[in-house]
């Protein structure tokens, strides 16, 4: 089975540019999570969706960040305008409903974002 | 106090020995506990999960959960150099599917 697919794998862009990260969850999974990982802050949950509906976006750092999930097989995380402090690895993960909190999350390979 | 705490390490263990990784959590209502391995430059990879008190074994890996003491541990038997990685502990606090992550313990297996 195909795992979580993220694109691009690497993104280097200049400050102020719009960045769009993409994610395709595992087929049949109904939860999708966006994380950011840095050395300083570790793994941070930004937002998660259930059945394409955003459930909790309290981790989104500021209004420059937005996420959408137009259908069950695709999600985007957008940063506009980007800033150097947004440089990090962004992971997408998905999981399957299976009762209260007992299904593991499966991660994509991540997008390494560098804002110059 | 952090919700999920791990010793950052590095934890250095000789090849063939048992590596013991520990994780404590603050919320007594936590229900599910996960161990992920992350190699440098790679994504977190699920190793094991545990829900009930006691031990759960999978090959060379054993997860141990003690809800009364609020800790979960991961034992790696017959440690190999390929086990060298950062190990992340994650705890599901309630039924909303969010995981609370520890900062990870860096494990080094010395040949």
C-alpha cells in the first residue's frame, strides 16, 4: 500500500513568497495531521482534519498559515507571505478511526522548507 | 512541567546490550501510548503502541506501561548499530486523536 505522499520534498524560496505544501493521505484514512519539526521546538501539531473538516487549528502559528482539505485524498498547507523563521521540516500524517485514540499516525517523508 | 517528558540523551549503549528508553506523562487520562523511531533526516516511523498496563513485545522491542506511575518505556534487546536514532514518545490524551509528543531521546549504539 502506498504511504502518505508529500510534495515537494525540498523547497527553497525567498522571504515574502507564497509556499504551498501538498499531502496525499493513505487511502481510507479519515484523519490528517500537519506537523512542523525544528531542532528548537521539536514536533509541533499545526492542524488536523477529520473527514476533510478542520478540527483543531490552534497550533497554526499565525494568519500567514492556512490549510485546506478539499477532498479525502488531498490537503494543502500554505504560507503567505513566508518568513525565514518558517524554515523547518513539515510533515503530514494520517490515521484511521478506530475508537478513542488508539490508532497510530503514519507519516509522509516530509517537506524540508528553507526560506532565505 | 511538560506533558510528555523524555531524557534528550544521547544515550550510549554497547552493541548487543539492552537499551532502555523512558517517557513520563502528566495527564492521568491518557489512553494510548506510541513509540516512534526517527533517523536523522527522515520521518518518524511507528515502532510500537500500547494501551494496557504491562508489557507488549514485538521482536527485539518491548513496550512497558505503568499507568499508576505514569510512565511508559521501550526496551530494545540485542541492540544493533542500526538502532541508532532518535526515539519519540507520543501520548494520546483523549479521544480527539491528538498526540502529545515528547522531545525525543537520541540513542547511540556503539559497535
